[in-house]
């Protein structure tokens, strides 16, 4: 009689454990689905708005630097500086007296 009760209790505990594991897997799968949906939406936004991706990149660098208490140096893309290139070129030519040619630009 007590052996039957013991077996019944162990079976019920096993079933309860299996149910908890099943629920945990469902919750995990739902989280993965929601995350993938959000990543897909973000990718769509970034593809339409390249500046948004650049801002996210800069935000990530800021977070990394804050965590590690460090300074991060990174190159600027030339297309970002292209709006200033004619102005910088003319200033360089005026300073050196050259009318043509390419002058190196030093960014500080």
C-alpha cells in the first residue's frame, strides 16, 4: 500500500516537472519569436534609413566605452566628410597658394 502511494507520488512529481519544462520551452520559443520579429522590423528600418544604423552604431560604441571606462577611436566614413571636402580643399589651397592638385587633409 505505501509502495503504491510512493510510486503514485513519484509519477505525479515527474509529470509536474515535465509540465514545467514544457511551459518553459513555450515561453522561450515565444521570446525567440518576438525577438526575431523585432530584429526583422529593425532591419527594415535600417535599410530605409541608413542614418539610423549609423546612430545605433555610435550608441553601441558609447555603451561599450562607458562599460569599459575607455576611449574608442574609429575612422569616419569618407561619405560623411564629403560635404566638407570642397570647403576644406579650398582652404588648403588658399593656405598653400596652390591652384590645383590634391592636398592631404588632417582631421584632429
